[in-house]
């Protein structure tokens, strides 16, 4: 019985956030547009030579993905904080990490997943080779939920602050570095037609750890911010 | 003593600029954080003292009112 | 041990402990710093390869060690603050952070000044330099998060959470960066028995490490005293103390 209601809580929090995001379509479209625009800026800034772009594509795609994830993070807890439903979640008898997990996954579904789906198209813009394409999609698939988890810690810490947005990027970006390093190196390795399973495995391990540890850290951060 | 003269000591075998740059910046940072920590402390104690004097004055003013 | 430690959770006792420890740290720092710098700069023999430029090691290595040491002690204090809800540990986190940031800045600056003559560039994207830079970002994150909160009570807790998250990530960041690129020379004194460094250079280096550790302790104590007064300024014992002119 109890297990059943935990599951219900998870589903209802998840559904609520996803439905809200789909109602305000800009929340889904804006990060994607931002992703596209950042990618467009790089060829304009460094020159359009195809060889150069191919070499830099993994880094550019990943930096763009990182920045557009940051864009949505500020809103992750902000609305719930303002209308008081965050307080309700904390005060409810259900474990807070569970509802936080649902919220983070909802955030990933609305910002990370569209990016994963659109990545092949954007990779073509950057002249990425076909063999590196699957690596790009796979790293994004494993990496973007990781970004959401780590970012949500920063979002939880700064949600009570007036100008939390910039501060949050300052807190979160250094923690993103390992993800960036392993993801881009996986894409680099795959474009040399080498096996990149190792990097993917490390990313997966980090995701598994984040799944377990991040919700706890996020919940204690939220408790600090709310009272 | 590794150096024959003071000018040789300053020159550091041609690396004087780098050596003195790093030792200089190091002592600057160490001194800055040390002095600022001490100054914060003095300022804080002055503030507490000022607050205490203010409360004392308020107390006295209230007593005079009652009289 | 708990019986012995527990009174120090009280602000007044902690303040007194700071006062008792301060002179020792001050003396150790001053003596070791003077000896270490004079020995390192003037008496230690020149390196056969790097000539006199290697003398930067006498501040570079201690500050790099202490930058990480300060972070780990900050994280330990943060864990204590979060688990046992001890306010003084929170204050300690906030007192250590600026000192650690200063150590990191020194390590970076001296590293740059050493890198220019040795590698030919002020900055190279080498693993250790990069992780040291990220360490500086983490320190800045803790400090700016603390100062962003109006309510210092939640500020302390938030800073503690960030410090703990940072310390979990630190090894991951370190190894990922190491794996990403390595150009830096290996550690000089990891193993004391088979040390790659001559005793005539090792001794001043060790003295300098003690001096820097003493400095970190000294400034942390001064800042911790300030923080305690700041948080307890309405308490009678602080008033009495300040009234005495201490």
C-alpha cells in the first residue's frame, strides 16, 4: 500500500511539471533555440572551414548543451517556491528526495531530452562525421540527466535568493567539468573510430551516483532555502 | 650562503624577475588577508561597543523621562 | 572524547580555545616563515637543471598543499556542522574559505611565474593547474553563496552543503582533469624515503610547509573569533569581553 502511494506521488509530481512545461511551450522551445543559436555563433566566430568545425564540434555541442541546461534550471524550483507548493512538498509526510527526483526527471524530459533528439540535426550543422554522431547522441543521453541532477543542487541552494541565476551558474559550472571532459573525449575517440565504451561507462557511473546522492543534497538545500 | 653579493642575490641567476614576482605576490596576498582579518575584528568590536553605548544612552534617557 | 570535545560546541568555550591557540600559531608561523624564506632564498643550493628559478618551489608547493588541505578541513567542518548541527563548525567553514582561496591564488600565481621561465608560457592547460583553478572556483562559490544570503543562519547551512558537494566532486574533477591532460612534473615529495629532492632543499621546503600551515591556522583563528563575536554580539559574555577592550 505504502509503496503504491510513493509511486503515485512520484508520478503526480512528474506529470504536473511536464504538463506545465508543455502548456507553456516556450519553456521547451527556448532552451532548444538557445542551443541552436550558440552553435551558430561558433562558426561565425572561428571561421567556417569544415575541417576546423569537425575538430571542434564535440566541444561546441557540449558547451551549448551545458549552457542551455543552465537556462532552464533557474525555473526548476522558482515557480514552486513562489506559489508555496515547494513548502507543501517539504511539509508533506512523503520523503522529499522522491519528489525532488521526480522534479529533476521532469526537468530533464522537457529540456534535456529535446536536445538529445535534436542533436543529430545540429551535429550536421557542425559537419560532424557519421561515426561520431551516435557517440554524440549517446553522451548527451547519459550526460544531460547528469547535468540536470548536478544543476538542481545549485538551483535548490539559490532558489530563495532574489538574484540567484548568475550565482547558480557560478556554483554549478565547475561541477560540470568532469561531465564535459568525459563526454567530449568519448565523441573525439569515436571520430577516430576507436572504442569509446570506457568514457560512456564512467558517465553512466557518475549518473548512477548522482541519481542516489543528488536528490538527498537537493532536498537539504531546499530545506535551507525555504525556511 | 649561495650568493657572492647582494646584487647577485637580487638577480637570482637571471631568474630574478620571476622569483621576486612570485615571492612578492605571495607576501602581498598573505599580508592582505592577515591585515584585513585583523581590521574586520577591530571594526566589529567597535561596532559592538557603539551599540552598547547607544543602549546605555537609551536606558538613561528612559530613566530621566520617568523622573 | 565526546565529553572532552562537547563543551567546544559552545561559542564562549570555542572563543577561549581560539585565544589559547593563537599565540602558538603566531609564533610558529613567524619563526618558520622567516627561517624558511631566508633558507630557501639564500642558503639552499641552486638546482642543477632549473638554476635559481626553482626557489619558487618554497612557496608554490606549500601553498598548493595548503589549498587542498584547507578545502578538506573546510569540508570536514561542513560535515560536522550538517550532521551534528553545530554552529561553530559552520562559522569555521566560513572562516577557512577565504584563507583557502588565498592559498589557491598564491599557488596559481607562483605557478604561473614558475611556468614562464620553465615551460615558456604563463599558463598551460595542464591537469594540476586546471584543477587548482577549479578549486579556486569552488572556494569562490562557497564564499559568494554565503554572502548572497541575508539570513546568516541559512547562509551558513547553504555554504556547508555546497562545501560537502564540492568535496565529493573534487576527486572526480581531479582525476578527470588529470586523465584529460598531463604535462606537469610529478610530485616531488610524495615518498619521503625515496625522495627525489635533496635534503638540503627538502628541509627548507618542509619548514615552509609548516609555516604556511601555521599561517592558515592563524588567520582562520582570527577570522573564527570575528565570526563568533558577529553571531553572539547580543550575548552578555561578548559584551563583557568587548567592554574589557579585548
